[in-house]
């Protein structure tokens, strides 16, 4: 169990992290997600012992390691650039961490070969790392990080240096390998798709604090506030006021929606997820679609599995939806109606 207790850090009197608290269970992969410059890598360096916190503790399996030297923490770290030794072979790179443990050379060789097999690089032992592809180098770096059997593995943008198609393939492979070896891991990224695919839970770091910690599905479906929603790419955010436990008032009118978690009269923010819209081609069931929008198509873009459609409402609001390929959305300039499903509507506390 890795426990982060009230970690705070500032640079040049500028607060970067404030009272960050996290628990990572054995065998769990935690994604640390946030915009560039929010302190993700700094938190990783504090866990690794490469940066001292100004306040708080790092506890690993019940032992306070806040002041423990990095090489005594049993924490591995995989960097974005992999930090491989270009003059060494694949096997020599993986053996490096094992050699530092003082193992006999025969045991070093055995464990290094075994780890290469685990990451799908059996037979690559004698190859120079300079001759490998980006994906193969990533697996060598992972094997080297995992070979000494660290209590926790830290990954700093592990897929950030790869092109998009390779990154999408390797993020699933990376999760498979980490789960196969039972690794406890914390992975830093600014890419939500990577965090969702790799992680058991995702912690969103914003404005020096942890804004939300949740499983990927919950984070996507129920962001804690508008700030988290915007970071996830949602733009359909409207001010609203709770009318009753079953209704809210918005610029779009009254919407019948479960609101019992909020007080009557409370100001809230309504999120309309873009994947919850459908073209109205017949009478829509108000139980399933409590919101019907009418407006002018301002933008219509084909994006592979869906159309991106921007709908300009008569009150000046602009809402964006991801519509199915069929029925095909009308052209730009057309008037149309979109029904929004109940599952795509989410209330959040006002900022």
C-alpha cells in the first residue's frame, strides 16, 4: 500500500502542490491526470525521493519513507525518454538494476531473460537498443524497471514519445504486462484516453489539489465539477438552478431531472455530454430524452465513428454533439432538433 499524506510543495514561493492525499492499493494501477505544469511529475519525484516535500509524508507498506534515500525505497521509475544505455545490449540494459542488488551473475541473467520473456522480447537479448523500434525500446525500459521487483513502479508519460497509432496499441499492452506481473503502479499523463485505458482509478490533479479520484467510467460519466469536465474535453456546460428534487431551471427551460443531491434554490452546473444526443426523427420518449433542443447546424464534421455537430440555439448558446453515422446529420445552415438522453445529463456543484 502506497499512502500519500498531505503532500505540499512550492517553488520560489509559488505553491505547486497543496495537501495532496492518495492511497494506492497493492496491484493497483493509478493514473495521475492533469494539464501540463500542474505538479504531476513533481509528485512522482517526491514519491521516488528525488524531490523533498515541504510538508506531508510518503508511506510505503506501513513505513514512512519520506526521508529515505531513493535507492533504498524499492521504487522503480520509468521515464518518458526511457533513459536506456545506447552502448549496451537489451539484456545488459535489463540486467542493470539487478546487478545493483548484488545478485550473482547467473541469477541476474536468469531474471533478466525471464523479464524479457514477460514483455514479449524473448530472443532480443543480444540486440543493441539503438537498433530497436520505439515500441521495443519502451518494453525494454519497462522490463528494466520491473526486473528488480519494485514495491511501486512510477511511470512518467510512458507513452508520450510515441506516435499516436503506436501509443494506442501499446497502452493496452502496457496494462496487460503490469497486471500480469501484479505491479503496483502510478502513471503520470495529460492524455485522458491513455489514463482511462491504462488505469484502475484516475486521480485528476488541478490547481494544486486533487480535484477527483475515481474509476475511469465514473470520472467520465460524473465529473466532480466544471473544471474537471472542461479538462476532459466537455464544453456543453450550462448554469442552472435546482427547482425541486426532480427538476432544474436553465436557459433552455425546465428540465425534469433527478436533483435530490442538491438543495432547492441551489445554483448548479449542468453538463450535457456530447455522446448523448440523437437526431429527432420521430416522437421522443420524454422519460428517456428529457431535453429536446432545436437550432441551426453551425458545424458538421465527419470524424470516423461519429459526426461532430455544433448546434446554435436561438438564445445564442452553442452546443456540440457526437452523433451516430445514421441517420446522417443535416448540412450546415439547416434547422434540426436533437434529443438528449437522461444518462447524458449530469448536475455538478457550481464553481
